[in-house]
C-alpha cells in the first residue's frame, strides 16, 4: 500500500512542501515515512517542525532509505544530483522528477538500465492544493507506479496522464500559466483603480470574477466562447471591451506566451 511506503524528497522547496503538505493532510503517507534533504539547514528545520517529517542533508542516505524518491531540484542541478545518487537507485525504487524541461530519456541515460522513472509537471497552485499536474511514465515504470504517483499528486490538485512528447507544451501552459493569470489579475485590478474603484474593492471584484468564471466553465462543461457570447449583449458594454481585446491581440499574445515557454522548456532539455 502507498501509505506504507517511504518517500524521500531531494530538495525541500515550495513544490516539495506543497506535496508533503497534501499527502500529510490527506493521510496518504505517514509523516514518519517522509524524508527531505536540502542544502539549507533552516529550511530543513522548518520542514521538520511544521510537518513532522525526517530532515537530512545526505542525499545518498535519503535514497537508500526510500521506496520512492522525488527529484525536486532546479533543472540546472538535476544531472549533478543524478550522478550523486545513481549508484543507490535500484530497480526496486521509483524516481519521480518534477524538474522542468528535463526529459525521461535524459534522466534514464544517467541511471542504471531498468531504473523506474516517472516525470511530473506540477504548478504552483499545488501550494493551496489546487494544482494541475501532468504525468508521463518512463520506459521501465509500471502501471502500479503510475497509480501511486497519481495518488500522490491528486493530494495537491488534479492530474492528467500525458505522452512524454507533450510535457514541454504542458510546461508552457499549466506550468507557466499561473504567472500569466497573476498578470491578468494585476492588470484588471489596476484598471478598476484607474476607473475610480478603491484598490481593495478592485482586487476583490477581480479575484471573485476570475474564480467564478473559471468555475462556471468547469462546472457547466460549455465552451468558453459560448459563455463569453452570453455576457456580450448587442451594442453593450462587454462587446465594446471585447473589441479592444481582439484589436490588441489578447488571444494571440497569450498563445505566443505559451509557445515561447514551451520552446524554452525544450531548450532546457537540450542543454
């Protein structure tokens, strides 16, 4: 059972904390079976005190004592860590990588043949257990491995299983997407202030509008374009605003942003 397995996190940053918070809160894994390593002592102290997990600086010790290892370091540190731990990753252990841009093939080449690897692209709303995570199974990972990882990331939001070749596009959309939404929130709030609303009221209305609109799309199952048309009355205020958004290429700009982030993810993998 997943609850009985020991899981170790190499890297104790925000995403690792989000996952630990989720699995502990939902009782998926007992805190005593969770370990985390990091180079920052204060961070380890915080994780130990906050979640009751084991904290250490020794990556090899962590791997040796874990059934599942989550690689939660920056992309530039991935290969260094893999070279450090590869001799201790047997086929009995599952490696889960959440490093952006680093493909399964690149990871598997650094490990012993037969190593079980699953790649995951989560996003920052996982910090409030509302994340969107995409999973891809490596060459030697099993269906059971995929089920276990899906259960882990369901603890911090919702999960989609995708083909590995789609992971860069996932990174460009849902991985980077929260930043685009944050900018839209900021811009709409500023617009409200410009039109005379208090900052507090502008931010409240912006947030509730975006939350409500997203929930309406999700729960109604209708195409967002159809819902948009329902708001835009003939010769009304909404269609006047939509005209400006179309004129200034809002949709094209967002599509360009996702494309640029996708290409950057590809570059990270190639480098």
